[in-house]
C-alpha cells in the first residue's frame, strides 16, 4: 500500500510540474496559482464576520448548540485587470485571522451541549469577478491553515451520550485546514458585503507526512483545474468568472468530502472534527 501512495505522489508531482510549465507560457497580468501566502504592501483590508456553526465528527451522533462566531481578518489585497476582458478583474487577498466561536453569542436556551473555541491562522482568497461601473461582484475561493482550541461542557455531555471522542480535540491548540466559498459585493468604494460558507477540519493529531501528501494531491488537481479554466477564460471571459467560482468550490467541497471520514485522505485514519459555518462579513479596503 505504501508503494501505491509513493507512486501516486510521484504522478501528482509530474502533473503539477507539467501544468506549471503550461501556465508559464500563458501571458497574463497575474500569474495563475492555487494557494500562496504573500504578505505584500498592497491595499490594506479589514474584514469582520459573524456566523453560526455546526459541529460534527463523522460516525458520531451528537447534539451541540450551534455556536455563534465572530471573526476578524487583516490582510492586503490586489486587483488585476484581466487580459481576457476589460470587464473582468482578478482578485487576490492574503490575510491573517482570529476568531471566537461560542454558544454564549448564539441562541441561548436551545437544547444541546455548549462549546467554546478560539482559532487563529493565515490564508489566501482569490477569485475572478465583474466590474460593474464603479462597483464589482467578486466570487472567490479561500484556503487557510489554522490552529484551534476547542472546549465543551463535559458535565452536561456526561449524561447526554457518547462525547468521549471530542476529548481528542479539546483543551489544546490543534492544527487544521479550511476552505471557504463566498462573494464580495462592493456596495460603495472601499466597502463590500460578503456572504460565505466555510468548512473547517481540526485534526486530533498532526501527521505531517500524510497531511503533506494529501495537500500535494489537492494541489495537483487544482493545477489541472486551473489549466481548464484558463482555456474557458480565453473564449468566454464573463461566463468564465462563474465557471471558475463553481468549479473551484465544487472541487474543494469534493476534497473535503473525501476527508470527512479520514482527515488525511487517501491515508486511512481518524475523522476530523468538522465545523461548517454560514457567515456574513463586511470588508473595508483602504
């Protein structure tokens, strides 16, 4: 089995190298990429979000109160004129973030176990959108790495069912990853509203080698997808912005579904603590 994983990794590396060479031959104002973190000197951004989350571990029936989440992102953003159409813009935003998720700011009195979580990390969001006069509509995909400290009410959980598995994720900062799909609606200069949906996985243990291979497979598939989207953008750039949003986020959703039962798919192992969140954000650009 180990030989199969090594062979699969080698194939993905070769595909990624070949895809990178292909992208290098395409002349664009912004290089196409999947995930990088570049703390630059571009336009500063502040993003504040609020949302509700759902906490699950695959294979366990639990009843947590949906916690409310407050999140702050600080970063730098860039906008590039697309080489395919004057109405299309490319967007890139590198950021660091801090969030607090707790049932103290959600619907009190609802049945279930109370929980609390601090989370911090860094990430990148990118997308291709449409310029509408002075305003813009920017669908995007975001990927991030995070460290989370999750706690829950053990006293209440003791008489409510099997919550012992959640002890593996609590009382210490654990590493994890997240993907987010959203749309930036620029309502006035410097101000955008952002409805979004995020899937976040927290690992009970960080097995670096397995996680690296899993991420490499994800990266290789994303490079292939980028090449396909680039060809669509050449012929139909406006429709291509929608295709880019749909395909990228469908791909990320598929990857995270594969990891629902095994955190470091394709390796077998423990299921992650999964937190799914609907959020509404407000972004300020200076």
